């Protein structure tokens, strides 16, 4: 394979790996939030630990 083709393949693989790492990291942040009893706010991209039902006391870890 020519050098230019090898470089193009390497860049494509690197881009795919970086995209997977970013998606995987976000998945685990959301999962961790839900495991702690929170809810994920997709608009804010943050965990909301406030009780969802009035009078509900969240479980302590």
C-alpha cells in the first residue's frame, strides 16, 4: 500500500477510536448517574440528583 493510503487509513482508524472513547465515556457518566439514583438531564448534559417525586427521599450509598 502506498504511504498516502496508509496515512489515510491510520487517520480514519484514529478518528473512529476517538469517537468510540467519547461515546463510551458519556455512556458511563449517564450510567453512574442513574446507578446513584439520579436522572440524566440531556439538555444540560448533567446528572440531576433532585428527587423526581415530591416527598421521595433518595437512597444514600
